[in-house]
């Protein structure tokens, strides 16, 4: 983690199988989450990353690499929690977690105002500013993941990657790629 966390808002574009989704990242909401997201985007993490848990009216979850070796590397790289300074309202993005200080790469976009998640420690760090209609149209018929539902099993996804998803859940949508956007335009940043 860099010594200096980002202070300025920045933008990123997620190219999804449904279309582009632009996000505005707010380091003042959650500086550690904002920096981890910047690190993931800049490092090319979001390449063929599935929306593996899409629950209508609740959240669209993504952020497990489809390459098992990459997923394994990041599972051991948790960041500390950020205080909750913004609410989990429609279009905001937060990190998923399995308890205190367990955030790694999994994210979710809120389909609705999910303020009840605030008290559980889910700290939004960004919001969708364009393309929410693409998020709204993500394939959701698989529902909740195994073992509670018929959707993908996160453990198998971690171990088997996109080969598992493509064989058993062929309708899933994906983040095809992601890039940081220049501050003054909609184009990607140069090298």
C-alpha cells in the first residue's frame, strides 16, 4: 500500500458485456478501498471478471479473478476496513467482506438503497455515474450462490476460474476490462 493515499476523486471505466460503466471514486469516503480499487484497475485485474452473484433489487457482486493463480494471490492480500462515511444507496460500490478487515478484490454495486449494509461496515468508495442501465440489465436468473442457492460456488470459482463458470453458468455477464480515465476527458489515461 503506498504511503500516500489518493485524496482526489478519480474516474474509471468498466467495459462490461452489457456496455460501458463509468464510476467516480471518492477517496474521502473510503481511502483504503479507493486505493485498492485504483491498484486493481491499474494492474489489469479486471479482465474477464464475472458478475457471479446478481440479486435483483439488492446487489451485483464481482471481483474474483477468472484465473485461479491470480485469485489465490489476492486472497492473501486483505486491507483494513474504512469507516462508513457514505451510505450504500443505489449505484454505489463497496467491497464485499467476510468479517472485519477482510476486504480483498470482491466488490458489489447496489441495485437499490441498501442503507442496512452501512451498520454492517460495508463502506462505499465509489458510485456509478454513467451506464447504470448496463448494471440493471446483468443476467440475474442464477440467483444466490451455492450452497444457499443455485448460482456459482465462490470456492469453486476461486479454484477453477472461468472454466467452471463458462461450463456451468454460461449466461453470466463479465467485466471485460477496466481502465482509469483522464481527469478532463472520457478517454483512457496514457502510459
